[in-house]
């Protein structure tokens, strides 16, 4: 291309990089030749020379997880602020697949990595391949001792908001249908619920706190139905997920009770199904989009040289009040 324009390769490089030390006539001749030949600079080669490629990667363990898309969208929005591209890889939770993906991404000279879960918060070991010299951030999961940040939802405070909302609307016999005890989020949410009732002087009835064996609506229905059959049933039910809450809504309605007149119901997650329930479901929204943005910005700051350290960054949840707690009886 340089020979066609009648200049040196160094001059072409100066024009492409918009250097000022090129005359106007030469600049126009080189730009005209670039346009005529359809020339595109080799971004990979330029990135290798500059020691960056303006590319980061997301490595998820569950591409079809219910929270994956929103988290990835947040990362991509943050990357767009820096004019950085995002690659995607899925390990399916398999350590060997994670190792292979990491090797390929490091070979591609990505500037950094978001390593994330698509469905649950839990501790994990370090990356399956050592990432010496390549910054990374954990998202919706966390490293135990790695010197990098982990971005998580503030489940405890989210549950506290739900409990406080039920107290504020006058409910005093509040049931809690929690998820499986083995999930870390269930412990966080129970702690927030229990502490809020204690601080407000509202009795916590042990029989009204139940762990479901799964997050499925069927479990929410069965537990809520049993609670409502008691001689002294609850006047509110807080469910640790929207799926559990949809089951609870159905149980209340099947018994001929009104929502929220007889029983107020609130969920957790703010999935798309929540607003389409009848009545629309009050819930606590996981800050998935913002978590992705925070993780992306932390990573890109590290790419630009900001120091990293081991820390758990908990992003606040938000209360979504709808007719299942404040509608007409």
C-alpha cells in the first residue's frame, strides 16, 4: 500500500495514527489510496505492538442461566464506555473447559477477563489457568483469597427491605419461604429478614420460616398452602424468589383469600414474570445490570493500571412495590 501511495511504510503509519508531522498533500494522498484499496489496519498486530487489544472477555459457567444476559449486558455497556470489544466463552461449569478457554483467550491477548456465574452466588477457587499479567474480576461468584474484586448482590439488605416493607404496611405475622438451605443466598436473605423483624419488635415465629427443597413454584405452593391451613395463618408471605412467590400467590387464591387484603405476598429477583402475575408481584430486584457495569468498570480500570485487591463489592438491591402488597383488598 505504501508503494502505491509513493511513500514509506512509516509515513502510512503516521497517517493511520493521525500523527501531526505529515504534510497535508501527503496525508490526502495516503488517505485516498487507503480508500481506493479498501485497506484496513491489522488490529491484532497493532494491539500486540501496543501491548493491548481493546478487547476483554466474559467467561461464564452458564450461558443459559436466568441472570446471565442481564449481567453480560452490564459488562458490555461498561466496555462500550471505553470503546472496548467483548468476547464470550462458556465453560458449562467444567474446569477443563474453563482451562482451555482461558488458554485461548490469553493467546488472543485479551486485556482482561470477567469470570462469572449465571445462576448462583458461591465461593470458588482461582481461575483454572493462572492469569499472571492479565487482570480479571469475579462476577456473581467470589474468590476466597485471590487478590481481585468480586461483585455480588447485597442479598441481606434486599431481604431486609422486603421485611421492612411488610412491617410498614401493617403486617405482623410474616412467613418466610426460603430457598434450599445449601444456597449461600438463602442464608443472607434469612439473616436480613430475621434481623429486620427483631429490630422492629415484630415476633419471628419459627414455624413460619420454611426452607423449600427447590426454587420451583410447586414448592412455593405446597409450603404456602400448609402455612395457610394453620389455625393462625400468616398475614404476609415473603418468598426468597419470584418463582416461589408465584406458587404462594396461587395457594392464597386457591383458598379463596384476597391478595393483599388477607395475605400480602412479596418475592425476590424481579424476573420478567413478576409484573405479569395477577395481581402484579411486589419483589426485590437483583441489581444485575448494575453489577455487570461495576465489574466491567473495575476490570477496565485494572487494565489501565489501577491496583486490584481482594474485596467483596455488594451492589444494593431495589424494592419494587406492586399490587400484591399494596393493592386493593
